[in-house]
């Protein structure tokens, strides 16, 4: 309730974009899937966190298959520090170019600032788990 009130107040003051990014960084929980924020991604990399970037689209059936697999893995104690960032394939084209992503259902694993693996269109839970293990 306090968070909503704070966001509404900040929006009234015209500071919403900066404040929302700050709240996203401050409230990001490990294992929780969250929208990609450059500040949160940079902070996770700097801290050496295990990171998974998920590029998805709401209309993509493969993405819909991947989401529950990722949710299950994020609940696994082995991946308690995993940071999962979601990039919308339809609206975040600048990030797609920056990360050299050509299609939705792309998963990119990082161990800190080092990319450790990449997968496109994978729906086998054990293969996705293998990719996520590369972040540790």
C-alpha cells in the first residue's frame, strides 16, 4: 500500500521514470522474474550474480512453455541468487540489437558480466536447467 502511494505521489511530481527504476532495483528479489532494467542488470553483473535474460513475447507459445520451467528453477535452492530479467521481444528492439537477439524464446545466461550460454526455442526442462547451471 505504501509503495503504491509513493509511486502515485512521485508520478504526480513528474519523476515517475527515475523513481520506478529505482524501486525496481531496490525491490528486485533473487529468482523473481522482472522486467529488464539496465540499472538492475548492471548492478547484478557488478555484484557477480547469476543472471538469466529471457526474451519473450506474449503471443509466443514457446515462451509460454518456458515460463513455468523458469519459475520452477527459480524456486530451487541452488538458484536462490539467480536474477531473471525479461525483455519484451515486441517493444524492446534496442535491447535485442545490443544483445544480438534475433528471435523470441531466447535465453541468455551470465555469470556476472560473462555470458556463459545461450539458447533459442528450448523447451526441454533439463536443457534449460543445464543452461541456468552455467550461471553458477
